[in-house]
C-alpha cells in the first residue's frame, strides 16, 4: 500500500476574498473579538472526518467503533460533538474518563489504555462500567484483578500486544517496536489471557495494538493486524476464549506542509479483507485524523528582526501554545490570515516569545514578510495543540473557539494572570 494524496476532501480554512475563514467566519474577525493567540476549530470538518473513517472501515466486520482518542484534543465541546455522532472514546487517565463521561460518551463505548493506570483510575473505570481496560503488563493485570475483586465486579480486559512493528514516524511517536514501553509480546499475551480465563473477576473482551502516530503508510497497520489476529486465533485454540473485538489503535496520518495523508479507504479495504468471517468487531482509535486539520492556531506578529543572516518573524504564540514543531519536528503549514499588508517573500523562521532557542513554530519557510500586527495562521493544530500547551514563562494558555453550523462559540476562555497563581500558597 502506498502513500495517500495531499488534497483533503474539502480544504478546511479556505481563503475567501483574500482572508482565511472558518465556515462563514473570517479568522481576522475572530482574532479581533477573542484576542490572540487563539485556537479555532471547525466542527463541520471534524464531523466530516469522523464520517470518512466510519465509511472507510464500515465494510469491515459485524460492528465498528470509532473511539476518538481524547488526548488529541479534550475540549468538551468537541467531545460532546463526537459523543453525539456515535463515536466512542479512547482514554488514558482518570481525568480523560471524567471528561469523556461529562461529555456524554456512553461508558460501554469507552476503552482505557496506558502503561501506568493507577488502582484509583481502575476503580473509577470499573464503577463507570467502561467497555474494557487495555492491559499492558502482567503486574497491571494483577492490579486490575485485585481492584475488580475488591469491588465485587467483573473487569473486562483486552491485552495490548506489542507486534514488534517499527512505524515510519518520529521516534517519540513510535510505539509498536519491541523496545517500546507499550504492550506485551504475543507469547506473553497468550499467557495473560490464560490468567484472565482462570480469574473469576476478569473477562477477556478483545485484543489491542497501537503502533504509533502520524503514520502515512498502511503496511505497518496490516503487519500489526496480522500479529493481533494470530494472537486472537491462539486465544481461541489454546485458551478457549472467543474474543469479541480487535482494536487497531490510532495514528492515522494527516497531510501537513511536509507530506500527504494516509489512504484510510485503502487501509479500510485491506483490514476488511483480513477480518472477514472472523466475527470480530473492529475498534479504531483516531485522534489526529479527526481533529488535526480541523483546528488552527491564529497568532499575531509582534516584530520582524534580522540577525546572523536570518529573518525571524516573532509571534505572540510559541512552543507554549504549540509544542509540536520543537518537540516532534512537526511541519505545520503557516500562512498569512490576510493576503494584504505583507512584503516580499523571504525564507524566514517563525519564532515565539519564549526564552528558549528551541521555541519556534516553523523554520526556513518561504513567507511574505509580515508587518508587525499582521496575523498568521498555523494549520493542522487541532490535535496535540492546546492539550499540550503549558504555562511556561508564566504565559496564560490561549482561548479556544468552535465554529459549528455558522456559529462561533468561545468554548474555553483565555486564562488570566490569576489562573497562574490559583492553588498556590505563599505565606
Ligand atoms: N490510541 C493510543 C493507545 C494512543 O496512545 C494514541 C496516541 C492514539 C490512539 C491516537 O493517536 P493519533 O490518531 O492521534 O495519532 N503528541 C504527539 C502524538 C502522541 C500520540 C500519543 N498516542 C504529536 O503531537 O505528534
């Protein structure tokens, strides 16, 4: 399977009359009203992406659950949107469980991943009645059994298999190779299913993999799926349990300024072919694919400075608002919000105000040199943007606006200075 195409079905944030828009709202108007830096999300685009995945994998098995990976963007308004549209939730903490339940995801559509679940988090998940815990070690399974016994409840579990598939992506977002901290090797997985079968308070619900994030090729998924299906076969033959679902994880790559997106339709067809006749439900856990290009970060240019042969465009957003460029080498498209009011094109670095040399949003980009006060739009910022924002340099975190059906709503107010000292004592 090859790489996908660069053109999304409907380009989000189109330029109309020289100005970038989100739905019927011009981004400069939104920036004027709510200030900068500002996150803007296009709800229609996010829902369109959910439908794209639902269709791409629909021909698969008996049932399909698209479980939105909450960590990508836990804004409640987006969570509510996905919950209403029939999605499930992939969570990794008690906090995400709290938000997912608050947003209205039915517990039966929530799966709980992560190598370090605490017993308190397990208790919360069990009490809520979630679909399953995705267990990543023998000791975690023991802890889960203890919690289930204490509560007098049955814990549904799926073992996360480490398929030893090396994903072609940034090393920090590769999770399927043997040396990663995630999952257990197939033989150990079989052993864990044996323990599940023997324990009165554990029930085997499914099997799970997740091999990484921002993958543009389908082949690694198919290799991981093959390993997972072999485990499911062995569980049936050697342990005597018929698992209900196979969870392929998330990581479906989107287009950015560097390359195109994963061809999810082609992947969906291949996955369907492998699952046919097995009676397994399919779960996928997309985060970035649903919200990545449905969100942008709007930032205002403060200054342009030239030194050491370079041109720096200094903006009011930086690594505190979007850490992806400096932490993962993320290559986000950056464009002027308004076509007018810029100078000639030059190769520039777009850098933030944070006192770190590693604080940048884009490097070596050809951009019309903006004047101070101009607005820039950082694209593909809907996933792992706000959620990874920090208060470093005592910077209040930005506001978030959701545009849905023609209405722009402030779904999270900008933090104030008072938020910076909330919860602290200084006497
Ligand atoms: N399922 C599991 C178990 C995961 O750990 C993740 C992401 C996902 C699903 C969703 O992956 P997605 O579809 O969003 O790629 N902060 C990094 C990405 C970290 C992904 C962590 N796990 C970045 O900005 O590139």
